[in-house]
């Protein structure tokens, strides 16, 4: 009985580490996912396309990349305090129109959490 309790305790201690590793994602797989975004966005340079550059997106206030004509909704989201981090980007990528009502981005979002995790890992490479 003591052993079972110890095993449970060890598994509980190790669980967050395993979950954290799972959330890191695979940047190479994320590069493949990014092909869905590359029609409108670029990540490896600071140029805008149809959508704003995603270069250094982490830590950026929404609606503030220079020389991009954001929707009033995206500008308002930034003014209200929306800053792109893993959690906010994950929500946005899952359902852009739910996260920022009135965004002009037409992409319907990614429904696969694994794809989102991998895409975030890919984008992180360009935010260092």
C-alpha cells in the first residue's frame, strides 16, 4: 500500500513535466502548418503581406505592427490589452473571429490542437 501511494505521488510530480514537454511542439511540423498561413503572412522577415508580419509576434500588442492597416476590431483589442503570447495566440488560431470579433482575417482557424502547438513552436523561432 505504501508503494502504491509513492507511485501515485511520483506520477503526479512527473505529470506537469510531461505536459510541458507536450506543449513545446515541433517547429518542423509547424513549418508545414504555416503553409496555410503563408498566403497572407510571413514569419521570417518584418515585411507585411495581405496580413501583418508574424516576425517577433510574441509580446507584441495586437493591432500594432507598423505599416499594416488593421481592422478597427484588432486595434481595439490591442488598446484593450491584448498582447500575443502562447495562450492568446492559441485562442486566436483556434477561432480568430471568436477571439477578436470583427477581425478582417478570413481564415476560419485551426481545429487541431497539435497543429496549433506546432505552429506556435515554429513562430517562436522568429521571436527571439
